[in-house]
C-alpha cells in the first residue's frame, strides 16, 4: 500500500515526482492532502488518474467536459462526477477537524548560547546590519 502524504505534489502528471510515484508498484493507494484544487480541474484528473489509472486513462474527455477557462461545464458529466467523487473523497473542513484535536501545549525552554554560538550570531547579525556599507568587522590576525 502506498500512502501519499502531501498528495497535491502529483497534481501535475508531468512533474518528475509525479512520474516517479506513478512507477511504484502497489496494490492500493491513498492520497492525503489539505491543499484544495486551484480552479483547475485537470489537477483533479491527475489525482484520479493516479488512484485509478485504468478508469481515468485520458485527460481530454475530462478536460473537455470541465473547461473552466472557457466557461464550459457539461451538467450531465458534472452530476456523474459528483457521485463518483463521493467514492474517492473524504472532505473535512478545518472547523470539523479542530474540534477533534487536543488543545495545543506550548513549553518554552530557555537556555543560554555557548560562547561559539554567541560569536557566530554576533558575526551574522553584524553582517546583516552592515551589509552594503563600508563598515567591516575587525577580525584578529590568524596565527602563522
């Protein structure tokens, strides 16, 4: 079984990561993502093609039925798509998920920096503050 967390990374079927994931051998797969589709239903086809490559073979019929850019939406196909997506998708809203999560506990542990860390941070801060100026930090000469 393949569980693909951050599954939106394969919403474009021609990317290297998408092609690599599609070469994996598996019996079943699950895509987890919190990222919604960005008004591009071809991305949905790419995810469905990964889940069921035998059923979602070609993108053209899908793209032709749902061409948002040209304001084309085949209502009969849309109704069928809604029924089909219920099989594939569990959609929960953030407010629903937040009710199930325990309260966040934050513990702050403060510890001093070591001498080396203090010097390193001082050099970094100096470099940021005086970047692009003629001010330079003095460094002792290196031993010979």
